[in-house]
């Protein structure tokens, strides 16, 4: 149980994924009953003692032992609380959807891509073709184990428990956003010229199409600004 939140006092305060401290009160073949301090015992099934197979509950627990558990499920109507000693993932499968963006940690590199932990039950895969906008010959050319990177979900297969991620999709979205901002926002020179020409009857020409290459657009903008600058100077002299 985290220290910054008050301890639960009833089953109404309990919710899935909540971390709690408990004391083992009874051990049986199927698991253990745990006192979590709400006047009602929680059930810790033998399958929830460890990721590894446990043959006997007594191999892991003993009565009176203080343990850390997480709430697996709650049935308030029946007054039942299921517990687990296996820390639940931060993200449930139902929460993961295409186009969601997460910050994760690179946990493994393979020839075909990088596996990234985003807090789900399993790491997601960024295929080598999705690691960058350009060509990548090897994942190690772009990322290393332990790197924190931002990724976008491009596919989820809940049945197979597979998550496909992409860095390239985020880079392309950012590039499109930059292009749109460049097209829509006036430059500092344009703002100054607009102020200088206010009331002169001279209007600013419209920007060129978004589909033109940026290099050509920058050249045209430079030419326009030079023309406007000469026009302002002529207007001031008059």
C-alpha cells in the first residue's frame, strides 16, 4: 500500500491493482487467506503466488508472515476479494489501443527490431522498419537497451498478446505538424512588414501551396521578403 494514500477500512475502499500489506492467517492446499486490515480476509490462490509453478503453498508462505499483495478482483456483493503476489501490469490489454502513444524502455534488441516495455503484460515490438523514418540496417544503430523512447501503437492482437509499436509514425506526424505550422504561421519579418504597410493599401500575398517542397518555399519567401523590404523603404521615402 502506498504511503501517500489512507489505508482502506472496508471492502468499498478496495479496487483492482491496489497494493496492500497483509498477514497470512491460514494456509490450505488451494492457497492462503490473508488479513488485509479491513475486517475481511482476502483469498490468495496458489496460482497467484509466483510467475513460476508452485507445488505447495507452504513452500512459499507460512502463517503469520507479512506479505505484499495486489488486489486482483473484488466482488462486493459476495464479499470476496481475490489477491495476487504477482505485481499486475500498469496497462491492461483493454486499455491498449491503436494510435495510443506511450513512453517505454527498450528491454531487448533483435535483428528484426526492438522490444519496448510500455507497462503492459508483455513488451511491444518496434520492427526495424518502424524505428526511424529513414532506412535502418540494424536496431542497434538507433537504440540501445535501457533507452527510454516514445512509441505509438500501430496494432494490437489481444488473442496472441502482441503489441506492434512505431517510432517512425511519430516522426512522420511531427514532420507533418511542422510543415503545417510553417505554412500557417507568419514569420517575424512578415509581421513587421504588415505593421509597416498597415493603411498603405498594399496587401500581403497568399502563401504558396503546402504541396511545394520546403526548399522552394523558403526561396520564394526570401524573395517576397526582399520585395516587401524594398517596398517599405520606398513607401517611407514617399
